C-alpha cells in the first residue's frame, strides 16, 4: 500500500527575490481525507518533496489551493 510517511513536503517562500527564503515544513499528509493544511504568506514559493526512507512511492496528481492576501 501507499505510505504517506515515506516523504516530507516543504515550501521555501520569499517575499522579494533579494531576500533569502524561509522554509516551512515538513508537512505530514493527512491519510483520512487527503488534505493537509500548509499555511504561509509570501510572493513566491517552491515546493520540495523529499524521501525520508528507502521505500516505493510516486507522485501523482496534486492540487494547491492558493488564496490572494490583502492588498497594501
């Protein structure tokens, strides 16, 4: 079977290109409903999926729900 604990998900977030990124995570996927909250604020984000143990796994379709923040 598929084990969600075989990998970690991180987000590296920046507000401007000249500032170093801030890493959020690791996030654990929710086996019960398939959704996981990962809340952070930034202008750009890079998602990293990383194996944490030697196991068979694959990345299928995934969706991100992104919400625009308040305007300044």
